[in-house]
C-alpha cells in the first residue's frame, strides 16, 4: 500500500503533463505529410534489418551447434 502512495504523486504529475500536452496539440494545425515513397523505403529497410538479424542469429547458431 505504501508503494502505491509513493507512486501516486508521480502518476498525477504525469497526467497533468499529458493534459497540458493534449491542450497544446488541439491548438496546433495538422502535421505535414510525408511522401509515400519514404514510407515504403523505411518499411523495406526495416524488414531487411529484421531478416538480416534473424539470418545472423541462424548463421551463428548453425556455427555453434557442431562444436557444443
């Protein structure tokens, strides 16, 4: 119970900060859009990095198996 009481002020302060940020967001205009080509480039690079990571893990796991 005392741990909850210690965290409660931090939670309330973060809620106030979020409320202030939301009020500011309402008063601003819409965000600028990004060309779709950059979204596709990011998506391709992201998927390639994930595939590369799993390939790297698989390669090192395959190397480590025979000598265990």
